[in-house]
């Protein structure tokens, strides 16, 4: 995996997801247990792929990438109405984040300049 990582960010009228091959997540030490049940998982081009929900799970992934010295680039794909992603299986192994975990996650992202 090189320094720059390129992905597609899908969004419909109500929400958005970052499409990430599961192997890329594993390479950064992020598993399905580290993200919420609001992400989706399916097979894309014969590869297990996770669609990380935009509110929490993208931050988990981007923080891991930043800590590994990687930069994330993505193109936006608009899917007016409801995205097909909503029909994929939910991440059944996903965790529920409590308020303290969310505060710590977003503070770490701010301190480390994840969204700068």
C-alpha cells in the first residue's frame, strides 16, 4: 500500500459511505469490530468491501490511515434518492460507540489533523 489511498465516497439524499476494500482496513489495523453496525459490507469485484458510514466509521478509518502516514483522497459519487448501498448487509459485527468513545475519537481526529 503506497502513501496515498484513493476511494469513492457515495452519498444519497440522506447519508454517505466511503467504499473501502476490507483488506485496506485490515492493513491499517481496522476490523469490522472497530466500526459501527451502520456500515455495510458486500463483495465488489470479487473483493470483500465495506461501505463505512460517514458520521463515525470514516473517522475511525481516516485516523488509522493518518497514524500510518497515509493520505486519503476520494471522489464523490452522488446517488439521488436512495443508494443501492442501503440494500447491502449491515456490519453485524459492529460496535455501539458510547459518548465517551465518540468524544475521544473526535478529539484525536482534531488533535492529529485528520480532517484538516
